[in-house]
């Protein structure tokens, strides 16, 4: 039997000389050696080298068989691959198994489902094992400072947050683990507040319901930039074999690990709103604001937390879009839960605003890091003047009266102008001056 170390050497050599130039005899020998390897992940990687030299259906069939072994403890994904094998759907097998998701500055974001190219338990484990490896190499004090882990209301988000926390705890890294869903900005804020080394948010933001994602924030509270994306990606590729301990989330309840797990929710709610008050310039008169705000969370996590902030600012209660208040991962009332879609996404909000004679709509996307503001104009139509992507880390921004622009620190708030901002009435400006966050 050929040793795995010999196969690794052969694989490295073959990747350098490029497999298409291999002779068929060499392909056959290497293919046989690959199959007898004890490491199924090594076998799969080597098979991808051989694809240009082998019959596509044959390779897809064999890789599909490898994928139904114990590479994943999730029965659903294993059964999905098995069904494709039984149906001889080799095109779909190649799509799911022969290409890995690319980890970049935005982390990961794609459809949930089986295979290397989609979000599932196994790819979450592989990604987190690689991230932890890179984190400990790059920021060794992470074993003292810890990481922050949050999740939104999408399918699988809660489960995957626990898998992420499990892998971190197994590596003796403390975890600030939100016990329930939270807005993405809370993860960035908690990261800076607790001086943690890294933040991980399981969310696909405003993507369709079939998707999920994996955002990574570095110790400065911002999403990763080069060269960290490349370093993490390389570490992931070296961490594809899941450790047995990575599947067992019951470790989070073990007394021996209890000191490594902290629920930051209550602290973050309090400290976030205290920090937000630093840019509230008219709190003493906010309660007198004649403009009522209609608010939609777009079936996401924002409603509870926006209400906390509005209360801290002493505004009147929001007018909720009742049909969209409850967290629902299927987003039943919108095709795309993205406030940037305008009327298509804000139809219910506009109807609610009209019924309540409200002039201003505030709309978050499902993970509440995107805010759209719509105002009813003199033509009795709602326009969507601006969109804010918010990461509230030391925010220093406000909406100056009678100005049609927003001055911001680019690291904190990114502003996308959808349409020219109409001249706000005095009463609307009066309210928005203290609600730029």
C-alpha cells in the first residue's frame, strides 16, 4: 500500500507539471494509488488533479462514493449525495464536489446544501478549523482575548454558531457566544468592546432564503482585508479533515469548558445603546418629534434591537410592519429581503405607513446591518433616498440639517445614495439629526 506521505509528494509534483500532460499509464497508476490511500480527503483532492485525464462521469461517480463515507456526520447531506449517485446525475455531482467555495474578504456566502461548493456542517467545520489555525498563528494572544460568535435567524445559523464555538473552545480559545440571534453590528461592536481577537457572524445578510454565509471580523472590528483572506483560505485548505471533536457541540455544556463561554448579549445591548447616545444631540426634545417612523425588520433580527435604540434616544414607539416583525427564515412576504429593492421589498411597509399617516420608513435587512430610509414626498410617493451599511464601531456621523450629503468615517458607515436626496422638511430633519445611527 502506498503511504499517504508518498501520495502527497506525488500530488505536489503532479500539480506542478499540470495533469493534462500526464500519460494515461501514469494517470492510472496514480489513480490506483489514490484510491488505496487511507485518507478520504487526500483521495478527493488528488482526484481533482486527475479530472482532465479521466472520464468525467467515472470520476464524478467515484468522488460521489467517497463523499458518502464518513466525511460528514450530517445524514441529510450524505443522503443527498447518495441520491445523486443513484440517479447518475454526474453533472450535479461535479458541480457540488469538484469545486470548493472561495473564502475572500467577505468570508463565505452561498447556497446551503451538500458538497464542497455549498454551506453545510462539514464546510463550516473545515472553515472554522482553518480560521482557528490561522488565528493562533497570527494572533497568539487570541487564547486569552477570545473571539465573538453571533448568528442571524436563517436556517442553520444557530446550529453553525455552536459548531464554530465548539471548535474554538476545543482550541482553548474563549468565546463570547450570543445565546440567541443578534444583529451583525453587535458582533463588530462586541469585538471592540471586549478587546477580542476575531468576530464570526453566521449570516447571508440580504440574500435569498436558500443562502447562508460566514463573515469574519479582525481585531480592529472591521471585516478582514488582504492578506488575511488569503492566509485564512490557505489555512482552510490545510484543515479539510474534520476532527472528531468538531462535531460534538455538547462540549459547550461541559463544566470543564464553562469558563471559556460567555454570553455577551445583555452587556452588548446596554453598552451599544450607551455608545449610540454619544451621537444623540437632541435627546431632550426627541419625544416631541411630530414625525412617526414606520419600521420593518424584513423578517430578520432587527426589531427588538432597534426598539432598544429608539427607547434610548427617547423617540416615540416605532410603528411596526406587523407581518414582518417575527423572525422567519423563509421571508414569506418578500421575494428578496433586501431594502435596496425599493418598492418590491417595502410594499407592506408603505401600506403600513399610509394607514398610520407616517412619512418616514426605516427598513433593515435580515441581519440589520443595512438601513434604508424612505420618505413620502409632496407627490405622495415614497422615495428611497439613501441606504446605509452600518458597522457601529466608534460611530462619529450625523445628518446635518439642510444638507444633501452625509459626512462619515468610512470605516464606520458606508453610504450608498440610491436617488438624489430630496429636501427634507424641517420636522423630518429635526428627528433624523439624532438618528443617523
